[in-house]
């Protein structure tokens, strides 16, 4: 018997949206789940759609299960036969690391299995189009797709993933790091510029070399820092941090440095301490006053990120080899202007503490990192903000939410059937972009939505993530 209930929409089919949709379809068999994705790459997103075997996950395979209550699920899936054979995984002293594309196939398998589950009615449906609007309507929202079609939904989960960072000076030679088609006619006698020196730059360098580009690569960022490398770790207990320490960023930094020194004296290194903080990271972030969170973003974020989000050892080897032979150069600088010429761009750079300079490059890859909701040009988010249905968090990084991840409107209320998870929670939870962070959110959020639109009891999602 087919249901007549309007569906719950999940907007975005990367890891966040895919897992939220799978959990929802299991908890609410009486109500369809509509999973919407504009790119066509369901269950992949930008991160996992790559075919480059040198694009490795920056989390060990042992901690990449999609399910919080089945920690070995992904590792077991690999043991049954990883796609691409040995090229799909890399064994290192720091652990086993899988290629991003392999993880995309894992998520695709999970989605296909969910679509194949027998049901009396349509439990999980796919919509390959961009959602451009959500307008309040009787019984929920009127969802509008880019093609012009509309449909009534009982509620929606925004799983939009990482937002683009604000664009710098415009250039016809600027390209997206995940658009390999713009890299087909590169010359080996002219530099290529990568703006940003984080994990996306690491992936870009690996892809360029695998495609046969042998020319010079210049990476620039404000601090010029590279992500650190994974290494074998030993378990370390979470440090006991008094309340006074938790409310002061300088005191917190000093306490962590003391803990690192204590670990080093006991034969462990800083990685063990950083990993021990994972379970308390949300609580630590939310315990900092707003002014201290702002101080973190100004002074500590860059250093924290390169220690927290590390490179897989094989990826680090590629970068180290390129730096040693001079194929990759890193500079602490920012782009101030771009002048397009015939066949190349002249990029003006200002070094930190130095004089400005100009470099001629054939392409500019934007790897500058994650953008802020307050600056986004995302059409759906801008329309929802214009209607007052959502608002940015106090830091402008993500969206304001209640404890159950219901979105807060312009009046500070969270009454509408509208939720979010994943990277859009950056300002609220900070640690919200990695699979270990999101998988718990997805499961708990599904229970919250089912409690509102079905028959389940809700629980605070932030508490579930800490658990």
C-alpha cells in the first residue's frame, strides 16, 4: 500500500545527507524520504567522487565506519574485497588508509542497499536536481527545484556540506580543485598556483603529478602551514581540565601544551593528546565564551587545524618529495590582485612581513578551504535567510541551531520542521566535518526527526555526538 504522506526532504547527498536519509528511511517506513543532490554523484559528494588513487582519506580506515554502533563496518567491507585492489588501500605503520574513491563506493553500496530494501511504499527516493527554494506551506514546505518543479515536503534536513570559501580576485584561469577537465592542456614550463596549503592542496598536488604534469607548483596561504602527518599512536587518557581552564583560550592552550610535554616524557607524542581530546572537543568548544572562540579563530585555528587534520603517510611522502626536489614551493602570502593575459595570469602576492611581488601562472587552483555561511552565495541558503527561516550562528561560520539541531529562525525560535547537520554546524560544534563526527549526528538527528514527524522520542544531538 503506497503512502500518501508528504516526504521528508534531505538536501545534499554527500556523507551527511546520505547517512541521514538511510537512517530516516529505516525509522519512518510510513513516510518517504526524498534525497536531493544537484551534482548527480549520490553518496559521494566532492570528497569521494575522485578517481585519483593518490587521494587518500585523512582518517584511518579503522575509524571510518558509517555507523556509530558498528565501528568495524567499513574495515569489514574492505576485507570482503576493496575495489581497485591494492591501489585502493595503503598499509602504513600508522594504520590502513583507503582511497577517497573507494570510500565513495562504500557509501554507494550503503545507499543501494537502502534503496533495495523491501517496503510497502516508497521509503527512499532520489531527486537529481538542485533545490533552489523552500517556502513555508500548509503541512510543511513547498520545495522548488532548479528545473522548476515543486512538491510539498513535511520538513527538510539541510546537508549541504562544506561551503565554498569567498572568491578572491576573479580570473578566467581560476579553477575548482575538483574539476580535472580544466587541467588537460597544462604546460610544463610555467608555474601553476594553488591558493591554500591544507589537505585540498595535498590532493591537488597528487592529482597533478598522477596526470603527468611535471611543471612547478606554487602553494600560498596566509600562514604557509602544511598538515602534519599521521604516525603510530599509543592510547592516552583525556586530560582533566578544570572549569576555569575551559573558559579561557590561553589557559586551555597552556594546559594542552603541558599535557603534550607530560605525554612526551612518558613515551607518547602530541598526536596521542590531540586524539584524546576528540571525545571532549564539542564540550570544550561550546564551553568557551564567544570572545574566546573569536580569539581561537584569529590566533589558534591555523595551528590547530594542521595538527588535528593530518595527512596519510603516503600523501605526505608525495608532498615531501616535491618539496625536496623543488617541484613544490610554499609561500606565506595572500593574493591581492590578478591580471589576465593571453594564455596566463599575472598574480600579485603580498608576503607576510615582506614586499609585494608578481608571479605569472597558467592556472589558479582555489584550495582556500571552507567558506562561512555569512558570506555564502548558495542560492537556497540565501533565500532561506531572506525569509527569516534560518540565520547564521554568532560567529557567522554556520547556521544557528537548537540542541536537537533544529534550525533557529531570525526571531531565535526553532519551531519549524527544518534541521541541519555536518559542516553547517561549524560555529556550534566546531568538530563537525569528519566522518567520526558526522555519523553520530546523522543517527541521532534521524531519531529527532522521527520523533517530530513519526513516532520516536527525541534526544539532544550534541549529547549523542559526545557519546
